[in-house]
């Protein structure tokens, strides 16, 4: 269809709907008034809000790192937030705030009030850096929003919710800390009793089995092995020492030592002095004989007597040397061997060997006695050692648990004192406040939308009525009917002035009607702004 024809069709439709303008106006006015009445009947709903900042990263927290037990405040807050929306808690809040009168005990009414309260409560959580995260380093801001039809009651509900959130979080944290301390204290006392009992059993066992328990030298089998090895080692050393002593004794009575003592020193020569031993007497006799031979002959009685004494001494000397060879200890002094350096060195080494042998025999006796004693305990000591190990293990376990629990208990007490000092800080960012004007419904907007919707409904109704009762208003409309009759001419009005005045009056009447509707709209807005409401109790309960 050409554009000009579409435009002409639109003009015809508008003219057709204009015929039923009063029907459209009545419908629009009726719908507007009905809608406005409904808006006036809707109860006002006020909104209250509050927010609190929970800062768990105070200056005290780094100083307590690793020194005190710190509860997770976020978990406690989450628990409290969830518990705020339970039926029992909301029922208490509803009665405390006046949402649910104390006289109402009907379960259905209580459930309806609790559900309405839950529907209009909104709990938000925002990190300090404007991110909805619970692990923000700067703390978390918890917000509380509530809507109600009474302004004072709205503020009271938010105040109760805020106090409950803060106080029950702190109270729950303290209660949790106290419960933890009570539990830890009971465990500490229990393990203290166990530790004392273990100490008593261990002390009694030590007193009854003194000498049978493991020591720093090791356990039973380890000591037995050490003593057996010590016996074998000492026996080996003893054999070596005996062999060395036999060699020294053989050297002492051998030809070298005897030959060294066989040389007869001469008095006054090599520094040999006179003495009472056989060697000295022989030397003295020989010196005396030499003096006599210088004065007398061989046949002089003194010379003969002296030679006889010298022969007797030499025989005695030979006997002493034989005694030395055979190992006679008394012959050393009488023969003068004890003054010989060679003999003396060998005798000293022999004496040292005798001392070493005596020491080794004593050590061997001690080790053999100890090994014999340990072997006698072969069926007793291992059992004692096993019992001692079990008692010691129980004692060590109880002591370790007691020490760990005591440390944890002290940390818990320190953590509680830190909470009291302010390791977790609750700061009310926005105290409970309520809006001075209702936040719902937005009456001006709603009434404007109702007016526009009513006008649109009236126009649609006029258009549809025109479709049901059509009238040919132009030649183009007549041609559009498809009757096959050509339009030869279009006749104008016989009284054009009268027709024009009639149209003007119609237009004036429509303008006046529209002005009245707009005026009614303005009056409705003014009344709404001044707080005029139509109270319908059933609707209030429903909303």
C-alpha cells in the first residue's frame, strides 16, 4: 500500500476512534480512579538499615601469632547470621519488636508473622575493599536491612538484629573460648593424674628392681655382650702379660744377668765400696791378700788363712750364682746382684709385669663375676627390662600429652585475655536508621503509570468499538471497501461554520475532560504526599 494511503488510513482510524471518545474517557477515568484507590490502599513500607565493621586484623593480632589460640570470628559470625533467620529466633525478635503481639499464640498466625519477617529482612556482607569476600584483610562489613509498615517498629527490628549480631557473636566467641578452656582444663587434670600415677608406678618399679633395669650402659643383652667381650679381651691381655713376664723372668735368671753379676768389683776401683754381701767381701779379701803378699811370703800364716777365706767366699759366690740361675730371690741381696744395673732393670720390668698381671687378674675376676651374675638373670632381667620399657613409654606418652595440653590451655587463656583486650573489634559504621518517607510503594510513579495505562486502555477500546461499528468517512475509505462503485465527487457540509463550531465544542469538551482527569491526578498526588491512606486491615496483613 502506498505511503500516502497508509497515512490516510491512520487519519480515518483516529477519526473513527474519536467518535467513541467519551466511552474511552469514562473507561480511562474509571480505571485511573480504581487504580489510584488501590495505590491509596497499599500500606506504606519504611526501610531501616544498619551496618557494622568486624575487624579481625587489629594491631594486637600479630603480637599473638603463635602464642594464643584464636577462634575464627568469621565462622561464629556466619553461624549467628544463619541463626538470626531461624523460626525460633525470628519469633523472639517479632515479639520483642511488636511485630507479633504476645497475645497471638496461634501457630498459623505465628508462622505467618515469622515468614513475613524473614521475607523483609536482608543480611548483606561486604569486605572493606568493596569486594563481597569473607577473607578480606581489612575486615568485613555486615549490613542489616528491614522493611515494615510501621516506621518505629522497623527501626526497633533493625536495632534488635544489630545487637543480636554483635552480642551473640562476642558471647558465642567467649562461650566457645570458655568451653574450650573447660575442656582443656579437664583434660589437663586428667593427664596430670595419669602422669602422677605413671610416675608412682615407675618409682615403685625402680625401687623393687634396683640393679636390674637398663642404664646408660645399655640394656640387659647389651651389658651381657659387653661383659663377655670384656672377659675375652682381658683373658687375651692376661695371656700376653704372662708371656711377657715369663720372658722377663727367663732374662732375669739367664746367662746375661748372671754374667753381669759374676764380675767381682775391686774396692776403691770403679767407685765400689765395701759391703756385707759376698761380692764385696771377696773384693775386700782379695785386697787384703794383696797387701799381705806385699809384706809376707806365701807360707805366712796370715796369707794362708786369707787364701782359705777367699776360697770359701768364692765357693759361696759360685753357690749364690747357681741360686740366681735357679731363681732364688734371697740370693740377689747376698750375691750383690740387686746393685747391678742390668739386673735391676730386668727386675723392675718383672715387677711391673707382676703388677700388670695382678691388675688383669682382678679385672678378669670382676668381668667374669659380672657376666656370671648377668647369665643368672637370663630369665628375669629381660622381663624386668620389658616392663620398665612399657612403664617408661606410658610415662613419656602421658608427659608429652600433658605438656602439649598444658601449652594449649595456656594459649587458650591468653587468647581469651586478648579478646577482652580487643583482638577483634566491632565498629558500628552506620547505626540503625529509618527513612523519613516510605520506600514502598512509589505512589507517584505508580499513579502516573496507572493513568497512562488507563488512557491507553480507553483508546484501545474506542478503536475496537469503531471496528465493530464502522462508518465511511472519506472517498478513499469508500474505495477501500471494494464495492466497485466509482467515486465521482465529494460533497462538503451544507453549513461549514456550524460544523466547525460543533467540532470546536467537541474538542473543548474533550480538553476539559482531560484537564479534569489531570487535575484529579494532581489531587491524588497531593493527597498521597500528605499521607492520606485508605486503611484496609486484610490488605495490610496480606502485604
